[in-house]
């Protein structure tokens, strides 16, 4: 229990609290119709498009890392460091 409390206390830094608050407020502002209509032109969250881009990026990254000569493989990365 003490370890859990230390972990939570680490995230009580104002940076994390403000970041979480702003994230929740952005989601609320983008989804509440009267506020969103006043502040933004488009009231839809673009999560689907962003998730699709992230998936495509990960597919590209892992597709390249499966080849033996790719610079993205962990073995190649550790060889470049030493």
C-alpha cells in the first residue's frame, strides 16, 4: 500500500494535475454542443483519424523491424550505441 501511495504522490505534481485537468476540459468543451458551437467550427473529436494514423505508423514501423537488415531492430540499435 505504501508503494502505491508513493506512486500516486509522484503524480500529484502541478504539471500532471494541470495536464489532466486541461485534457478533461478539452474533451468536455469539444463534446458539449452549445460551448463547442461557440468556440469551434467542427464539434467532432478527430480520434478515429488520429488512431488510424497511429496504427498505420505502427504497422510501418513493425513491418520494417521484421527485416534482418533494418536499422530499427533492437540488436542494430544496441550495436550503434556501443
